[in-house]
C-alpha cells in the first residue's frame, strides 16, 4: 500500500498529526513568543556581574539558591542581605557585615515565592536597601543544602592530617592501599628525591630572551612556574609517600624542601606578580607539609611556614574577596589557586598564630578566609557551566580544572560528610565528554588548544574514571574503556588523579553493554550542540558541532566563534576551526586563531565578533530523531559595532552523510557579507558553487549558495603567520612547524541589508562516491532521497523544508510540511516541526525558541515591561 494513498489508516494519521501539531503549537504559545529577540545591549554572563540573581520570579537553580549581586569596589565596603517569605521582610533571615557580594542560606527553603534585598555600607554610612528581588522554590527545585559555615569551619579544626586524608581514616587507608600498584608508584617516585639537591631560587630566572616585552614577560612567567612546579612535584610525592607509609624519611625530606622554599623571597621570582601559579604552588607545598608532616615539624619550623604561608596567601586572597564572586570567570584562580589557598587555610585552621606573625601589620583571619573560599565554591561552581555538564572554555582547557573539580568536593566531603558531587552538572559531565570528545576522536573544536590534541588525553580518561566511580555511571565507564583502546597507556600512568583513585574504595561500575544514547545532544547552558552518525564507532562516525554560547568570548580561552560549526569524519577534522595556539598574547593567536575570520562562521564587511563580555550567542532550538537532528544558533548579539542585527544559523544533520546549513542575516545598513569555511586538508573549487575536500578517512562535497551572487575564493594565507618563537618541540624532540591551511570565503558581490546563505555538505567514506546534486529550482535541491527547500529570496520570509519520502521523515521551519501531495500545517509557522514515522506511527516534535536557564530572567524583564 502506498504510504500517502487516502486510505482510512492514512486519514487517521493525518488527523492525528494535525491535532498533535496544534497542541504543541498551543503549548509553545502559552510559554511565550515563538521567536525571541534579546536586546543588543544585554549580556547573559557579563565579565563582571551587573544584576542581582536570582530575580524577577524565576525558579531558583538550587534550594537554597546562591544569592549574588554586583560588587561595590569602594574601600572597606560591607554588605547586608535579608531573605523572607514576605515582601515586607517580616520574619526575615538577616546577615550583616559581609565582606563579599554573595550569600548562601545553607538550609532548605520552603516551596513558594521568596523575596530578598541587599545593601552596601561604607564607612560612617548605613546604606540603603536595594530593590526587592524575588524567586520561586518549587517542589522539584534541586535541593543542595550544604553544611553551614559554622559546621565547615569547625570541621577544619580537626586533628592533622586534614587535606590528603583525615586523621581518623589514616590507619585504615594505609592498610587498604598497602599492596596497591598506584601506591607503589608514588613511593618509588618519592624515593628518587631522598637526599637529592633541592631546586634553587635562582633557577626561576629565565635563561631565554625574547624580541619584545610580551615574549620576555612570558619567558619570566614560564621560568617562575617551572621552578615552583618542579619543587612542588617533588614535595607532593614525598608527602604522599609519608602519608602512605608513615616512614619519617619521606616526611623529613618533604620538610627540607618546604623550609627551603620558606626562605625564598615571597616578593621575588616566585611571587604573585611574576606568576600567580608559581606563588600558589609554593604556598601549597608548604601547606601540604604543614598538615601532613605536622608531628615532625619543630616549633620554629611551624612558625616559619605559618609566616610565609600567610604572606603568600595575602598575595592571592586579598584580590579574591569582593571580586571573584562577581566575575564570570578567572581562569588561573579556578584552575588551581582557589583550591590551593583553601588547602592552606584548612592546614592553618584553629592554629595558634604567634604574636610575632600578628605584628606583621596584616593580621590574618584564617576563619574569615575559610568562610569566603567555602562560600565562593558553593555559590559559583560550576563557574563556566550550568546543569548540562558542559564547560564553556572548551574541551582542551577543561583539562586544567580536573584536579580542582575532584580535589575540593572530595576534601569538603571528607571534612563534613556532605556529597558535593551530587549536583546535576557533575552527573552530566560524562555525557559532555562522550558527545564533544568521543573516544579516538578530535574534540568539538571550540576554544584554545583545540589544535593540539587528537584524542582524549590520559587526564580526561582519568577524570571520567573518577566520575564513573563516584556517580556510579556506566556510560562514564564505557568512555574510559573505549578511550583506553585508543592509547598505549593505562590509568596507572596518570599522576594527577592517582591520589583520588587510592582514596576511593569504590570500583567503577561495568561499562554499558548496549550503547543506546541519542545520537545528538544539546548543551544549552554552554551553547554547544553535537550531532553524530555513530558515536560508538569512530571510523564510521560523522560528527557535526555548533557553538552559540551564552558565555561571551572575553572569558578565558574562548574564541569569537558564535554560530561557528565544525565537521569531522572518522574522528578527524574535515572542515574545522583554523590556526594554531602559540600562547596567550601571541600575535597569531590573538589576531587570527581566536578571530571569527578563522572560524566556519560569518563576517560582515570583513568584521567579526569583538572580544567583549556582551558578544554572546545561544541555542534557541534543538530537535533530534533517528534520521535527522536540527539546531539553531543565534549570534545576533555577538557583533557589536558592526551593524549586524540578526544572525540565525539553522543546521540539520541528515543521517548518515548530509549537513544542511541555512543562515539568515540582517544589518542596519547595506553591507558585504562573507561566509567562511576552513580545513587543514586541501579544498578544491570545482565550479562557481561546488567545493571538495578529503581527510584520511572520508571525502566531502559542499555546495554554497546565497540570496545574491557570491564570489567563492580559496587561499592558504595566515595574517599574522604562526611563528614558533618559543622553540617548542614535539614528543620526538623536533621543532614544531605550523603547516598551511585552506580558507574559503563566499563573499557577496553586492551590498545588501538582508542576506541568506545555504550550504549543503555531503560526507562519505573515501571509498564511496558522492551523490550528484539535482538543482530542481532556485530554492529547491535534491540529493539522494532528500529534498531540501530553503528561502533564498531576500525579499521573502526565511523558511526551510526538508523531506525524505523513502524514510518517511520531514522537517519544516517557518512554513508547512509537504510530502507527496499532503500539506501539513504546524499551527504556527514560526515554529520548527520534525516528523518521523516508525512502524506507521508518527513521532512528532515541535519547538519554538527556548531560552537557556541563565537567560530566563531576560524574558521576565521583557514581559514585565510590556
């Protein structure tokens, strides 16, 4: 029976479709408008907090929520905050004399509406209360009622050791791990440092000279960090060997190093001013020795370590308070330094600080620092993510946070008994890793370092292993198992997370036998979509990624790549972000590698997205079914100062081998538009609108069209060119060279206010031929069994329709769905509809714009204004 013959069965399906579409449309309309436009001057995650959160009656992320407000940069400012079920603040919880712009109630709140205010107080002034802010606690709000400040600080004053393992658990820990191969590795590494020379402070003076201030500054930073990290690594191994065995020779050797570092000049080559990583490493190694080797230290040694620890901590923590809680991100601090300062405060908690130290003029209040660092962690982690498990800085620099993201929550749990890993973000991290950095594959391709590593490194595998144990996640175990198949290493080779594998008595659960995750996933909190053909089989996998992130590119290691896509085949780049990460501040890194021009995105009049805290994007729509996946990126707010007012990118992955990219662009003036495509492989031009390329596993053909005639050009130039002035070498000791790459620009021949681009890319195994495009009309194309129609007339509304009669599936945006004579309306054409028939049963998805949770207050503001 023909699928679209008007039999009774088909008529029933038609009616069912019509009813479902209208129900979906009605539900969407009740939640707000179908297409959301955010103000050009807005920002979801500004570099420095501008608005108090939570606000405008939005549901709180957690119960209780973290209350945050803009920092007042005045000297000696103090804050008060009050929280109540009543808008007149009767029966309010009041907290006064806070030194920082944040507060956590640390107790579960009743369901319903809550109201809060804060005020800033300066010397001699009582200040005035802010506007009243409100939020909702529902029965389904995630409960994260962490231990109180008093409980935490009291727990930190327990018997030494406290950091690596608790004094109460020490004896059992030694017995449990005494035959462990991991413990043997630590002990063997520590043995090689017994009686050996200690690195000297002068080793932190750089031997190399650069050609300019930036290069000389970098050489000084690297020499400082190299010295501090070398002595930290030695001390860390010795301390851990002492904790594992109780043998004093390891403890005394660790003390010898700590005392040596204590005599270094805190304002010298390892100071905060030269390299904050170096300063933090120095204070941390002394904290580890103080805590773990406490009974071996003399009174004089303890006093010396206390004095230098406090001096070095002042260099870091003084800059944290009334600052970090309001900053979107501060990379080095969240990577290591906050955790290292927290360790140091815990080491000194409850200690009797001698009067000689207190007379230094900067009286330390360890409990005050402890309170701040604990509140900061509870309020702000994850700093670059939401509930979806993603990390906005990208896969490569996520690695630099693994130790801290394991060490701090496990140490806090050790002290208080509370499971700080039990939050949605941690539970979703394994899926972020699986989708954006599959085993044996390059990563999604966003952020610094994306060009450096071809497969998930050992530290990423070890991080997933810890998550599998702690979260009892079989997909995390699958990820570890599959990743290890692509490396000649084992987890035994990972130093960074070895201690936590020893601490954990939990074994990882068995890997999943049947990999049944959806083939695509959206991470809306960080603005990344990853679409796959076969995640579990890298050689056969086609991977499509899109980034349009609420986190703007001013943050850390992010790029000006809103609405950029990457396409991989067989785990290798086919069309990918271009350039090389030399180092922060390098001309090529700054002016090419991080720029929109170097991404598979769009520029206007040759201008890309500025490096600004307001240059954000977001993912309004995402749908996924068996035969196709669909996502929309909105970068309309990412091009300040260029005149661009609208940029929506629709990406559809038609499994197994076709990608459709449809761009809708508008400006406040007539402009030239450039559509960019890059590859480390050769790109050849076969006609005015056809390009081809290939990697070692597959080949691709791209057809690029526009609403006005295009000039399609290809070049291999970098401006500026990458230069290995660091003299970096690869694993074989050879100087690293930077190969040319291919860059395509599809530029308009005329200026226009409104522009549409359509790209149809076909990818296949290199041994299979690619299909021919059938150009049915100016706006309709056929390839294989797919019919693709897109609005390319700039004076008409944008639309996109894709159908496949053989697979009985279709997609429609801003139009209707027409399949073999049947016309199916969605009820509201501004929505996107996806239909797939499975055993004659229609599976229907219908969506309009959905804001990420961090931006929901923006819609509330707009509704309140209207």
